[in-house]
C-alpha cells in the first residue's frame, strides 16, 4: 500500500507539495488552521496564481468529478495524526517584524499541535526554510511531546521551488536533499520520492545542519549573482559601457554561466530577501557574523537599484513628479506569479506616488494583491489603458506580454514617448524605431 502523507500548511509550498504527492500516487491529507483556505482547496481552487497548480489539484481532490480522490483537506490535527505515516511541515517562516531574524512561531506551533497526536512510529519532515540548528531543537521537542516518543522521528527536506515553476520543480526536482539521523528516515524519503529518483533526480543525504543550510546558502548565492551584475550595471553607466553585452560575455564562461546575470531593479519576493537577512542574523547568533558580512552589501546593492530607477524616472520627467503621469508595467516581483511581496516594481511605483506622481499600474496577474498593498495607486485593466496620457512608462516586471507590446500603438496613447526598461528585457531598437526615448539600467542611452 502507498504511504499515507499529510501536509501541514497549505500555502504556496504546502498546496503545491500536497497536489504533487497525490500526483505521485500517495493518499494525501492537507491541513491548515484557516478554514477559508481549506474550503477553497476542497473546491479545487488555489489561493494564489501558479501555472499548472489548479489543474493538478483538481485532478486529485476528493469530490471533484473525474478526480482520483487521493487528496483531501482538514483543519484537524487529530485527524492528521491518525491518518499520516509521513507528515510534511510546510508552514511559513517570515522575517520578524523590525528584525532580520526568522520568525519560527508558525513552525513551533505546527510541531506543538501535531506531536500529541503521534501515537505510533512516524516520520515528520520539515520543508520550511529555517535557521540552522532548528531541526535538532525540533527533534527533541517532537520526541518529548509525542506519545510515540523517539519513534516519532524528524527529517529535514528543504524545498527549492521557483515561483512560476513550482509544479515542475516538485515533480521533477533538480536535487532532493534529505537531512536524516537514521536509515529508516532515509528509506521512507526514498519511498516518497521514488518516481523522481527513478527519473534521475540526485538524492543528497546529509545531517540536519547541512540540510538546513542548503536552501539559505543557495538563495544567498543567487542573490549575490544578481547584485553582482547590478553593481556592474552601475559601473557601466559611469563608464558608458553596456551591461547586457558584458553579461553575455561573462555568461560564456562555464564557471560563471548565463543565469541570473540580467541587470535590472533587483530581486524581491517572499523568499530571497528574508532568507538572506535571516542567514545573516543566524550567523551573528553563532558568532560567525563576519563570514556573511558581504551579504549586507548584496542587500544594499539590491535596494539601491529601486531608488536608482525612481531617480531615472524623475530625471525623465524634468526633475519633479508633481503633475506628471507615470505608467508602471508590472506589479509582481517576477513574471508567472501573482506574488507582490517585497516587489521591486511595486516599491518603485509607491515611491513615485509618495513623491507626487500620478501612478497607474498594470500587471497580468498581480492586480488584486497590489491593490491590497497600495490601494492609493491607480490601476488599469490593460497596458494601453495604463499608459494613456503618461509622461514616462516604466517596464518593471518582465512578463512576456510586455515584450510583445506594439510600441507604435502605445506611442499613440502616451503624452511623451519615454520608456525606462527596469528589466533589460525589451528590444531597444524596436522602441527607438517607433520614436521612443528608450533607457535601461547599465546601458548606453543611444
């Protein structure tokens, strides 16, 4: 019989993991403490935009016509404890308010609520991104609170999901990391991931600390690469170089590679910035803060890019935003997502608005979330409507829809044909040919 799996926390990570486990053939029970979220998932609807996730969910949720019925949802920890043989903990670990450190309260609460219902040998698997050292503490907490005692084991199995590719990354991971303390835990995780392992996904077995460090180390490296090319963009602007050509040349070096070398207004989202800061905070707690001092500059470079885009926009409209109309194409922190958490695009839009600009935003999927964060901004239902009467257009999220826009058609709607490409993703020649003044970060103005 296939293993019975529970997924604790059904947000972005948990909903994706639960649906993917059902797709791999397991009986799955998803748990969340928010009844509205559970009701939505039981209808086969997801509370966020993620390509392919809703279709995957509807293929397996019990009660939906034509589904396998392998996936159910509950708000009961008692039911989850009785049901599951393997429990995945997928709750959020946000940044603490006013601090760099990670807020572990949701993880601790999940363990405390689940443990009293673990009456038989079981494996609890942490997937949340946590400070190194958390797993050892939680393993002791679990064994002390569970009726099964030490037979309620812990493993740490970090997630590496990319928003926009989460379904693919769960079903076909580029690596599976298993932080375990027993052969039994390793064997159970190998059983869970038997299908991707058969397809060739690498399986890396580690201790707890190493497994916890993999995710934060990976995010810190990616952040470093992004901020590096953005620092080079600053140099290119000062020296009249072209950061796009520079990145192309660097990318041909196989030691460096092409990915994450597109200069722009920097990274955002719910993971990279807060994981970077939590990593620095934890290093300080361990007494090795000097090892990660460089990450402070990585963070600083990233935040500086947003301010620089605001300065370029102000310069483009004559030195002041007062009485000027600014169109912003993009609100999400990246394309193929509706996530506006720590979005550079929305941050730039908000700064311009606070400085007196009349800002109108359009985004293919993030409008509803953007309105909740910045209700005072203007919003339009199409790119054409967003740019109508604009003195400058800012391209700040690299949706494919924006690359396909007709510069001539948009040119007929704006007040002035000025565009600032904050993602270096548009074709400069195409826009300039249509009479636009085109400028991008780190590139010559003409």
